[in-house]
């Protein structure tokens, strides 16, 4: 994967590039490499493994599916497995949303559900433009990529959906035209509202606005609750359907079952994947019934009837609910944030620590370079990569993200214990030292 003569580094087999281990088996929060070394997995399938690896209820759901001869795939045919999954999924959502919602099963990836959400909004409104946010990540298919708020992944792909307008996300730590803190995100709202009402802005009435309540790949950036409430007000007043992408945040990760609940708002369209499949591929779009102008077959996909994923998804939803794992995630998140903030006190390389529940980002900076006008040091991807590798050496797998790749991301499974949280903190502390 690395052509040494030309220096060309292919994306093929991208993980071996930086994480030079092969995983033989896994259990709970741990994975084990070919040499029998154990690592704490704070990537957890990029958030897909809410219950960690091989949780007994997941293993049991798979065993039962096999033992009872339940078909793996049924497309749109109804089955008791699907019925139960739909019931649990609706029960996991706020009543005000669930009672008005319809569900569309999608191809198994988050990106496919994003495509469906955009198509749905366009069909329902008859409009074509979409509002998205700087730093957003919605997937890698053509439509989802067009909504990605970063240039690099789009650079060589021509013909992407062009009618996308990018708005400023409240990234208050490092947003050049915001002044930080409360005033900063209020500035973003004022700007967005003005843009929406400016007939010269080039923004025609949009088919939808799409956002993540906590940007994940973009560097773990939680939107303030009041910001979300104001965005909800603005979109509602102007008849713009609001799509909330909870592919990464859904099912307890941020301390609530769904991240939009922190703000007490509701989306018009909700996109879910990752954790709802219990580690197996599954994605859905849920939407207000008033938007249901779809003709049969308007969105299809061979693997949208994945019974095995619905069985493991049901097991996950039931376990999260019965063990109040969203509250556990909230508590464990506070514990980990506290440990990290202590480490930050004498490590100027840690610029910012932010997150919600068990979705935490540590922005690594270069404190010997010149700070910007607001006193913020430039991002330091090189050091972030070194910290990632030092964590790996000590048995901790973390991922990087953020617009400059300088944010260390921690996404431990929701079943992580307080002892394990302390251990993660200790390893991170040693790694950065
Ligand atoms: N939306 C968000 C918020 C995501 O984090 C991701 C994946 N990281 C996606 C969409 C795309 O999901 P998938 O990789 O399954 O296509």
C-alpha cells in the first residue's frame, strides 16, 4: 500500500498504514492482536459497537436467529424480528416524534440513509438546494459527500450535487469569525438567519437543512442546546425540513438516547445507523408523516431487510434501555473529561477538550507556534499522530479526526466501566508525556 519509489500512499488497506496490528479476537472493550497483546478499543467500530465486542446479548441474538431458522434477508417482507425491532426503535424515541413518524429501511450504511433523507426532503418540498455545515460528515457516497463540509475528500470528484450551501457550525474554539464563548455561537445564528432572509444570498428556498447535533468526524464538536433550539425555530418558521444525522450520536452515546433530546427539539427527518444495528449493518430514515410523499420504490436497496442486524439491533436497544446506558455514558463521560482536564493543566499541547457523554475529542495544538488573534495555537496533526501511536504502544486504540486531523477522538463502548475509564486516562496521560 505504500509505493516506496513514487511515494504514493494508496488509501487501500488504510488502517494498516497507521495502526500496524492485526486483530485476532475481541471481547467487551478489548481487542487482542495476533501476538496476544490486549488493547482497549476506544474506536468501537466508529461508534457502531455500543455494547462493545461480543456482548452476550448480541451473541445470543445471533444464536437464536440461527437456531430458529429465521431468514437472514427478507427485503420488505414483514417478520416478527422486524416488528419487534420497529417497536423497540419507536419506543426509544421521544413520544412527540415517534407518534408522528414513519420509517424507511435503507441500504445498510449511514451514507445510504443520508441519500434517502435528502431524496425524501427534495420530493416532499419540490426544492433542490440543501443547507449543510462546515466540518460536517455525512458519508462518502456522491450525495452524502456533497454535504461534507470539508474540501479534501471532494477535491477530485467532479459532478457532485452543486446546490449545497455551507453554514458556520458553532465551533467556538477555532472559528475565525466568531469571538468564542456565548457570543461566538450567537454570532453564527445571527449570520445564518440573515443569510436565510437575504434574497441576494443565492440561497433559494432549500429542500432541507442537515446537521449533526455533535459533529463527530469533524472533530467532536457539540452544538450548544440553545443554538440547536434557535436553528429549529428558524427552520420551522421558514418551512425548511430539518434533518438530524444521528448516525454516530444515536442510541445513548451522548448521554441521552438521541443527541437532539438534550436541546428538547425534534427533527423532521432523523437518520440512524451504526449502533441501531448492534454492530451489524443497518440504517433507517424516520420522518414526519406529513413529508411522506414517496411513491413505492422511491428508495430501495437489497440489504434493507437484514434480519440478523434487526435482531442484534433489538438486543442493543433493549439492553441500553434496561441498563440506562445513556445515563452511564453521561457519568463515564464526565469522569473521563475530568481526568483529561487534569492532564491538560500542565500540557499546553492540549488546546481543547470537548464532547458529550462518551464522545470526546482532544484537540492537539502547537504551543510554540504563534497563536491567532484570539490566542489559540495552530492545530498539530503531527503530534496528534504521535500521541495516537504512543497510546497504541500502551494498549489503547484511539482515532483522529477534525478538520486538520488534529483531534484525538475517544468513542469507547457504552459498557465501559469506571476502572476502565481511569485506565484510559492513565494511558493517555503516559502517551502524551
Ligand atoms: N453520518 C455520520 C454523522 C457519520 O459519523 C457517518 C460515519 N462515520 C456517516 C454519516 C456515514 O455512515 P457510513 O460510514 O455507514 O456510510
